[in-house]
């Protein structure tokens, strides 16, 4: 298939490479051109603008930072893409955000946020959360197969997948902040924090993610897979969605405060494991 990838940040670059490996014809565009150019070595065509990227594409994939970016770039894309093209929207934009995106994308839009970070994006092993009309889902299937190991269909209505994504990312943010909390508490109480990870290993409260992020925290490895500022953006979307539906927000607010503080301390572009630095 001819696929346009708009946004070649951490996720977009990996997804473009997975599409190329699967044999698709890939055109990439990024606001900062220098971030898209390395993909030429992998066989992608680097487009000078959005219109050139999406012209003739079967599927247009957006994986930009937030709703404003998706709406702005999507408006340009819709004006230039063919009437049969499918817009596969993979950024995390939340419930209100996907409504704004749908006003632009109309009947061509599939809601397709993803679970997984840099490595699964590069390996083509993301979990795609998908909602939208079945006919579009079928059209996009080869692209979904290339970027993901699994697709969870959340429904026929655009918006269901973005709602599910918020629930999933609440879990990810809480787990990471919780891991930092336990490591900090262990250290403050005079035991080796690594023993916390050893103690939970293999038992019913063991979570591979705690080992992954906890090891990064212990090693001070903050190379970004999912940056702190992205978490602050996502938890903000969760708080908004919770407020409008009457779900208590105390826990989310506390977690948002921790990640926001990490960002204030200069860790906005570091991995979310940097939340550990907020605890003494
Ligand atoms: N990283 C993860 O683990 C992960 C996992 C699942 C979902 N997501 C979601 O996927 C999306 C991308 O995440 P990422 O980690 O790849 O972020 P990233 O590395 O920060 O990349 C963000 C991308 O958005 C572009 N962008 C930002 N503002 C823009 C604007 N106003 N107009 C045009 N382009 C703009 C950036 O362009 P420039 O290069 O020019 O700045 C870049 O291509 C986000 O919605 C994120 O929440 C991330």
C-alpha cells in the first residue's frame, strides 16, 4: 500500500520503518525536516510538505504530539488526500480531542491510538486500539498488521479507541509513579531499593513494567521512550475526561503533579522514569 506517515518523532519514525520492512511504499513528512530525513536511508520518500506526502496515499497515518498538531496537519492532509484514502489517527488526543479531529476527518477517519513505546514501534509490535467503520478498518488492515502485533477493536464509533487509550495510559502513568514511590520509600527507610523489585518479582503483584521502568530509575537511564511532557499531556486528557463524566480525579491529579514537577525540574524531554527524581 501507499502510506503517508505524518510526524516522525519517537513513534512515527519507528512505525514508518515497520511499514517499510513490511514492503509498503512509505512517504514521510515531519515539521522539522531533519527528523524525517534519516528515514530516506530505510527506503522512505521524504516529502517537502503535507500535501506532497498524502497525494495518492491509500492510508494517511498521523502520529503527532497533541490534538492541536493533529487538527492543523490533518486539515492540510484532508484537503490533499483522495476521497478513498483512510486517515489512521494514532496520536493520543483523548475524548474531546478525537471529536475535534473527527470534525476535520469526517467519514475517512479511523481512531487508532497505540500502546507501546519506542521499541515496539520500531519492531512493529504495538497494540493498536481501533474504532471506526468496519469498511475502513478492513482497508487499513495491512497497515495495522505492519505496525502492530495485535489490534483491539473498541467499536464502530470513532472515539471508543481514544477512550480506551486513556484508561490504558492511566494505568501506565500510575504504575510508573507507583514504582518510583516504592523505590523512594525503600531507600528512605534504609533498605536497598533494588530489593523492592526483587521482592515483587514473579509474584501476583509483579509487573514487567515495574522491572523495566524501575531498572531505568535505579540506573539513572532517562533516554526517552515516552517523554515526561507526553505523560503530562496525557494525564491532563484523563483528568478532563474524568471530570466530565464524574469520575473522581484525586489519584490522577496527584500523578499529574508528580510528572509536572519532573518537567519543571528540567526532565520534560526525558523518559517518564524521570518521575523518580521528584522523590527525595
Ligand atoms: N512515545 C510513546 O511511548 C508513545 C506511546 C503511545 C502513544 N504515544 C503518542 O504518540 C504521539 C507521538 O508521540 P512521540 O513520543 O512520537 O512524540 P515526539 O517524539 O515528541 O514527536 C512528536 C511529533 O509531533 C510533531 N509535532 C509537535 N507539534 C507539532 C505541530 N504543532 N505541528 C506539526 N507537528 C508537530 C513533532 O514534530 P517536530 O519533530 O517538528 O517537533 C514530532 O513529529 C503522542 O500523541 C503520544 O502521546 C507515544
